[in-house]
């Protein structure tokens, strides 16, 4: 198939969240038919609720700075599915993506014809198999895999990694993972494996009593970011600088270009992951200093100032609210907000809307999008307006006071649409 054909087929498999079929039987069968490419690659496996994508990007950048040939698998994408599979920091080409799709699709069709699997692999399972195949064929030295949903039954959990990383766990996807933090943590802890070192970021109090026993049960030696100290923290609107160490003599400095206080913990997690893999401090520092992670507190315009942030769950909303309060407390803030209706919309609106003088509610072009009228009623902001699309929302926002800071958030789908308009040349 051509690249457009492969993308159309993937989308026809259905939304990767709504049609998720948790379980490893199909992905294992597909990979067996492809000669088990996952056994020919070294991996770092990263689960968590928030920060796992940023942490993956920083780990990969540090590995690349050390001279290693890297793979990176993340989700979702912003503009094109090719962004999900990267070699040495660059998305695979459209032809490479389509060729991998053809191989995986053919293997799956043969399995279906033989009655070896019940259904075609899902969107996420198919792209995961494609990524593992490409990493093996490209002979990467090491690949960083971001879990898609949960961990225990996620399609990425077919690998035996060199390191398992768990970033902060919070509420999200409760319909699949359970409605308590303990249940969600149990699913994330499913990536831990016997004898494979694990790294735990700082967690909420309910989470550690789930992660720690599971690590002990499987015999996974654990490093904890909570055992390390952050010193000399300088938070800026466009990043941070700080030291991390156990003593003043062991400390080393990190310059993190990703904005937001929450990125400090992500950077510490990435740095300790890289250290555990034997990467020298100089490469860790260089890699983190040049990392990019689009759509997360990303400034795409100066006049007016426009910032994109895919805060799509309560924890992400709290991080964005803290950022606005710290750096824009004296500014007029216009918030453009759109969300999926299966998200905790009322909670997120309650967190974010009080930080804005004006709210424009809109909807991305997705069937799951919440209606703007519903968002306005739920948010109950005294100065809320409705815009049918992101283009209309931007026109309204740009018509306001010239010194306003415009934040676009609530859904990565909305962020992606805004980014295509505001930063079309950005990768």
C-alpha cells in the first residue's frame, strides 16, 4: 500500500482508545510471524500517567548524545503517524512506514486466514509491531518504548527491556484501568519483570504500596528519584536549571528546555535512567539540554504570545494551572479549550478556567469531542464564548487585548489542529 492507504487502513481500525482490546495474544502472534523482531533490540520501557512521553524523549536524546543509534516509539502523534516511530530522533519516512505496515498487515491477514487470531490487530497493536520491526531492521543500538495504555496488557509489554521506568501515576482512562489509584498503579506495575532494573519517579502516597511489593515480588532492583535531591532550582518560563545528586560532591547540573515545574521530575527521572544505562553525565546533560517535545507548553507565537499544551487529564491540568499562576499571574490570559467527552471535563475546567480572564470553548474535529455548549455550561466561566472550530477560536482570541497570553489546551487533538495552523513548518 501507499502511505496514504496505510494511514486510511489504520484509521479504519478505529480510535485507538475506544477500540482498545487489552491483551497480548494478537501482538505476540503477529510478532512470531515476523520472526520476533523484539528479541533483536535493546529496550527501555516507560509507563506512567503523565510525563512518560517527555521522559522518553529526554532518555532518547541522552542516548543519542552518547553516540548510540536510537529508536523512539511514542503516542499519540500530532500531525502524522510517522511521528510515532523515530530513528535517531527523526520520524521514519512515509515509504518506510508504508513498507512496515505492508509486512505487518500481510502477517496478520495470514494469521486470520489460518484461524490463529480472532481479530485483526488494533491500530495501536499494528503500529507497535511496525515499530519493533523497523527498530530491528534499522539495527538500532537501543530503543525507548512508551506504553500506550496501562502497562500489564499493553501491546508494548511484549519486550524484555534493560530498564523499566514508571513516571508519576494519576487518574486517566479509568474505564480501562480501574477507578482507584491502586488499581491504575497495578496495571502500570505490570511492566516490571524478573531481574530487570526499575526506576520509579516520585509518586502519590497511594501508589508506592502497589509498586514496591510488585518490584519485590518479581525481583526487580529499584532506583527511586525520591532518594536524590534537586538543588539550586531555577524555574523559568521556558525551562529550568538545577542540580541533582545525593551529596554535593555527586551532584551534576541539568538544563531542561521543557517548560513547567513538572518537567523537573521528568528530567531527573530521565537522567537517572540514563545513568543506570551507563551513559556518562556529559552526554546526559547534552541530551536533555537539546530535547524537544512539541505540543507541551510549546510557544508557537510571540506577538500575540500563544502557547500550546496538551493537558488532557486532571494531573496535566494542574501542571498547566501551576505554570500559568507562576509565570502569567500578572497577565491577561485567554484560554482556548476543547476536550473529549470521555475525559474528566468538569474537573479540568474547574482547575483551569479560574486562571483565565477569558475562555473560548471549541471542539477539535473528532467524533468524541465534547460539544462547546456543554463545555461552557460545565465550566461556568463569567466570560466564556463559543467558537465552532479552532480557526474561529483563534480569530476571537486575536481580537482581544494585544498583551493577552493565549493558551490552547484540553486535548492533544485540538493542540495538533492549532499547531498545523500556527507552526506548520515545525517538526
